[in-house]
C-alpha cells in the first residue's frame, strides 16, 4: 500500500454555484440527484441549452472516467462519467479527473464508495445547521492509501462483476418504474393538497450522542444521503428516536434537494431533513409526489439552501385519481413496486458484499483469486 493524498490521485474541479434554466432536451445537467448507488442515473437529470452548456463548462467539461461526487447534502455519493455523454456539473457537484498512471478510474470509484473512505468523509465533513458539506479546498490534502496499479485493476475487475449484477437489477427496476409511471400518468388527472390526502409527520433530529453505526436502536435517516431508488439504505441508528415514520410511509426530503422521495420498508426515525406522508394508497402517493411540479420553487439558489415547512408541504398540489380509480391503481402498482423492492434489496446485498470485500482486498488479507470464488458463488 502506498500512502498519498486525494489530490495526488488527480485534479479537482467543482461546478458553478448557480443553476441554469432547465430544458427537456440538450446536454445533461448533472446534479446530485443523478448519483445513485455508485452509478450516474441520467433518467433523473435535467437538460440545458447549448448556450448554457458553454457557460457551465468553462471551468471543466466532464469526461469519460472522471469521478463525479457530491460535496453538499448527499455526501459519499459518487459515480464515473460514462462515455458518449455530454453534460455539465450542477450545483453541489464536483469531479476528480484521475491521473491514470496513478489510479485506475474504476478502482477509484470503489475506493471512494468503500467504508474506509466513507469514514474519512464523515470525519472531515462540516456539519452545519442546514446541510453537511465537504470543504473542497482541503480535500486534496486528505490522506489515502492505494495498492499498486496491477492490483487496482484486478480488484476493479472482480468487483465489477458484482456491479454488473447491480446494474442488471437497476435496469429491471427502471423498466418496472417506467410501467408504473405510465399507469400513473394515464390515471392521475385531478389535483388536491397533500395534507388533505395524507397524514404528515415532520422529522426532528435526536442529539448526536444518541446516534451510532453499530446497529444499536432504531434506524435513523437525516435526509436524502442514504436514499435509494425506492428504499433508503440503513447506515445510522439512534437509541433515542423522536419522530417516527411507519413501514409503508412515503419519505419526503424537506431540505435541499426538496421533493425527493423514498419509501420506508420498516419503522424508522426521521430527522429534520425529512417528512413522512401516510396514506391508504402509498404506491399511488409516492408516484403522485414524484409528478408534483412545485418542488423546484422550494430549492434554494445561490448561497441559500432550499427547504419547505410544514404549512407549505401541506399545501403542495399533487395529482390524484378519482375515488373509483384509486383502489384499482394501487392494486396495479403494488406488484411493480414489489419487484422494484426485490431488485433493490438484492442490489443492497451485492453492494454490501462489494464493500466488505474491498478493504480486505486492499489490505491483502484475502487474495483476488479467493474473492473471485466468492463472487462466482453469489452470481
């Protein structure tokens, strides 16, 4: 293992501290919502005009193999820039352009997502009153240790097999999600205030002293950092929960990025960055919230961080089905949502195996050949 610094691995860039006008077509605007489980999800990315693209890429134009990551709110999320994509960095986004004779880009992504480096991110994050953030000016000096290039490539190849399976699950989820969205779009037509159709619980954060990552107490979620496609990934627990979401509740981000949603797969504690919405038709409610068009007005511009309070959340207009269609739509959505949950749960297990293997591979406690056998058994 060679000790070095994060900045020695490549050149750091951040995106403009502003937001251009969004378009339905054109180059991609790569925002923090685009980062999902180590991959770049372009289906949730907006577009910009060619004129704005030229402005937003004056500092840097993302290239294939660049490590994209969030330095505010969704700390720890990262993905590699794929080939053949034209895009610009959005707010709260940064990239590391790897020095390829020092670090393999695929290995760099795995290293960034590993529990080892995630712990470094947490230790060096600035925990403000509104959001967590990374100070990019000091990130280049963060200490890292990486193996020789031949071992980096071997590690990336064997872990890539797990990621390929995760990607297959992601494609399955996307297909099921597309079918669900089509059903919802065809059925939802009227509108109502969210607070009139769902019970709302606004989150409150327990003190830091009550939290742990050792599995003691109740799962706790502060914001969108641990959001998945549908289900949040459990990472933090609290022994003194205050505000609770029940299994099946829709979790709504009430701090930037406002309006992102997940679903609670168990009873859990929610912090000040989240609210829970409870309905007799949770699948329909989740999709209705995704189709709501008001969220962007609550997301902050410039140095102001977006948020939404209880009163405004209550008043959010969401599309609805008629009473006669409501139960039928929920019944149609439930098997699609169950298939998405199944794929996401399997992907979580594969990602856990990947993250468990990585530190052992890097330390040499297990060999790549031993890991290949373990991966073959799983696949």
